[in-house]
C-alpha cells in the first residue's frame, strides 16, 4: 500500500494552516504551540527548530518525545475516530489535528491537555 502523502509533507507547510485556523476563532499562536508541545513533548525551542528545518511530518513525529497522555485523546477528526486509526504515524497526526480542532472550537485548555484520572 502506498504511503499517505501527508507523511512526506513538511510540518512547516501545515503549521501556518493550524495557526490560521485557531486565530480565526480567536485563539493565539501561543495557545496552538502549547497544545502542540503537550502532544509532541517538544519544548518551544525544539518545536521552532523542527519548523525551521522544514522536516517532513514523519520525522516530526518520529523525533518527538511524545507525551504518554496523548492516548487519552478520543473523538472524531475528518469522520474517523482517532483512537481507532490503525497506522501509528497517522494516529499521531490525528491526535494533533484533534487538539487543534478543540482549540479552534473554544474548548478550555484544561480539557484539551488531558490528564489521567
């Protein structure tokens, strides 16, 4: 099966779309970076560096120290339940999409940044 084209896209090309999406809904780039740092485990410096290097999405995820609590993210993105996505790399990208969607919808930061009970 052919690899999904998003894996080879640079994260730097996707990031401005995330920024635009959340800013249109009254959230900030800082809010976006906070949720992305939470999911990926990157520091702000590491996140900025990965964007500046224009690495592909595969490398962006594979090099991330990934927050173990990201697996608490549940719900639907693009008509697909994120917790049921079989491809591990695609699931990680869907986790990011889901928290960005929640941020854009005005969900409170405390509920986006899930914690185990």
